[in-house]
C-alpha cells in the first residue's frame, strides 16, 4: 500500500492541478470547435447519357511520403487499409510528383500535364478554364462528378472545381479535418452509389506537424504516439516529429478504410476503379544539418519530397502487381480513362502516358521524370530542377553545385558523384536534356494570387518570407 499523502501536500497538489486543469480547460474551450455539420446536399440532375463503365474514386493524400507507409516498407506504422488496397491491385514503387507543392501537383494529376504546361507554378495560382480536366472529360462521358477538398487553395478560387457537378471547398478556416471531409462525403454516398460516378476526395491531414496545428485539425488523440511509440522511434534515431507524422498517416489509413467500407456497403465498390496518390512528400529530418531545413516541402527535389505512393485497384487491374519502373502522378489522367474503357476520350498532347500496358506487363519504355521546385519565394540555396532517368538523378540549383546520384547504389542521395571529381558520362547529356525541358516552361504567365488566398496560404505556413542565405 502506498503511504497516504499528507493533507497539506494534497491541498497543494489539488490547487496546482485545478489551476493547470482550469487553464487547460479554458484553452480547450476557446480552441475546441463546434461539431462539424456538413452542408445540406442537393443532388445534381440525372443525365440521360449515363456511362456504363466502372466508377472512379480518386483519393489524394496531401504531403504523404511513399516510404512512410506500411506497404512501401515502413515497419513502424500500421496502414492496413492502404496495404490491402495495394495487394488487391497495382502498387507503383517509383511514382513521382512533378513539383513538391499542392496546387501544381494536383493540377498535373487532374490535367495530365506538367506544371510548365498547365501553368500552375505556385500554390494559389489558378488552373485556367481553358485547361481540360479529368472531371470535365468524365462528365462529358456521362459520369456524375463529385469533388471534396480539405484546403482552401485547392478550391474554387484556384479553379479546381472545374468539371464537378458537386464540389465542396467551403469550410470554416483555411482547411478541413479529414474526418469532417469524410462526414461531408458520407451525405453524398447514397446518391453517388446509384449513378456512374467520379468522386475525388482530398485529405490534408498529413500536412504539418501535429504540434503546429490548432486542435481541430489534429487526428484524434488515440492516433497520436504514446511514450512507448516515441521510444521505438528514438531507438531508430528518428525524431518524435517522425512518429507524429506517421501517426497522421495511420489516421489517413483509417479514413480511407471507412470510405471504402461505406462504398462497399452500398454495393458500389466492386465496380469502382480506386486510385490513391499523394501530391508530394515531405522532408522530415534529412536536411536539418545541411540546409537548416526542417519539416516541410517545396524547395528540394530529393526523393523524400517527390516520391509518392500511387495505388490503383479495381476492375481490369491485376492484383498483387508491384511496378518498379518510374512513373509520374500526371500519368494518372490517361491511366484512369484507359482503366474506365475511355481511351478514345484521352485528350491529344498530354504529358502523361497510360500506365495500363505497364500494369499488364506489356513492353514498356522507361519514362523520364522531370522535377521542378518553387524557386521564387524560398531560400536561394534550393534546388531548381532535376531529371531522373535510367537509375540516375541530376539536380541543378542556382547557388549550390549540381548534384548527380546513382540511385541504385545510393537511394538516399548522399554521395554527389560530381563532387567526387570524375563526372559520370551520363551527367552532361542529362544536363542538356534538363535545360532544354526547363526552357519549355518559360512562356507561362506569372499570376497574381488572390489577396484573401494569400493570407490563407500564409496562415498555413506557405509564402512566408524566408532568410536568404549565401551558401
Ligand atoms: Zn500538398
């Protein structure tokens, strides 16, 4: 039996606890939001030219690194629903975004074009109405199209709603918690399941460290790492922020599972092509020593910022397929149309290619991966552009020396072979190819960001003035 605490000590303890608890409660009272109430749903009119092909569900996971998910090799966090989806279809081990930023990358997925061609080179820039989106093509093919996003800069102000019969980007604040986005989509599901549909849901929950978010945008407490989990990460020399990041992925896995279950209960899942992809990855701890650069994305083109998960499952997609060839997120547009049996509707002149032949094991020619960063608003010593081809990667920057990596022997991109003195024979031809590609995008017109959206982006941690460093 523990000794009984002395009354006086008990009193002191009670006062301290009450004080702390009172403060905590007051804090929670101010910050805790009212429960989310989805807006009323009004179904769009029925079409007579209803499509007969499978449905399409597109899930975009913001800020999700491939290598932090269970099915891509992270043994520290359970992502059973993503893993099961990967096992039931095709898993692309080498999928890359063209630019590690939300709007440019999403615009690429939705148009099949590289940022240099669709023109969205920064968060907050508009996807112009003259671009043709996946939603527009599917709507013209008879699909009813639904979109729900979780951050303001993927909304109507930036033109991401084009082609959607039902689109929701209305929420208090600048973002929406993933469970709230799912609650909204739930109100659509009975109607969705009764029509040929394209449903795009975007979840923002992996963006930023848990500690940097107001409580309403954090995953439920049960998902956050406990002391034992943190110790597990510490033993592997991983900072606590990585444990918190992984926890957010675990929560996203749960949300995805709930969505799939809801569609399954309505009998819609078996006739649905499901694509899960991320817009970009995240630097977690890799660049702190080298560039004083912590938990964010957009500025460096190492694989941890640009390699993303990409899963495709459903009718016509063979199960258990692991694809090691490199692909790009903008290949999604023609791939999705091909998977729905709508090859004839793939627009001419896309940068993306249908990945179905690759999925089916047909002859395939390696695709180049061109990468660009946002170089206007950030540090000067960031990457500018990169080319990944033939297992090699060349990165060009404005103020740091060019880098060249042999990805087969150095997947973490630590040994710059150009710094070692002897230039590998591939380096010069790759540099010429990359320079020529970069020159292609220079006709894009600079856009003014909507002033309200600029404030929103600043509140989310974007567009902040950053110190210029000379080295
Ligand atoms: Zn993003």
